[in-house]
C-alpha cells in the first residue's frame, strides 16, 4: 500500500531555527497507528528563500541543548 498523506496526522510539531539550518521535532500518527517521534533538519537554499531537507546527522552542543526540551514536549504528546 503506497503512502497516503491524508492518513498522516500531525499531533505535535515545533521548529527551531539556527541561522542557515532549522530542526523540526514532531509527533505523527499514520492511519490512526502508534504515535511516533520524528526529528528532521532543513538547510537554507543558497540562491532562494526556501528550505531543503537534509539528514539530521550530528547536532552541535547548542542545537542539542535547544532541541532536547522540544523532544520532551513531543514525548508528552505521545
């Protein structure tokens, strides 16, 4: 069965910007299934005012310190 965006429910989502990148912490439920935590990174496109998805990869200390409380809030919504 292919992915159907209409079945993906956003329970919680918050984004924190760090200059040229931003990290989003969210909780989603697909087809009324188990709620799951998702953490993603987007980087600013050099030539446009748009964001492009990137691997989260490693976080520096500042990013980790600011994202950790967001993760705890997300867990409260699971």
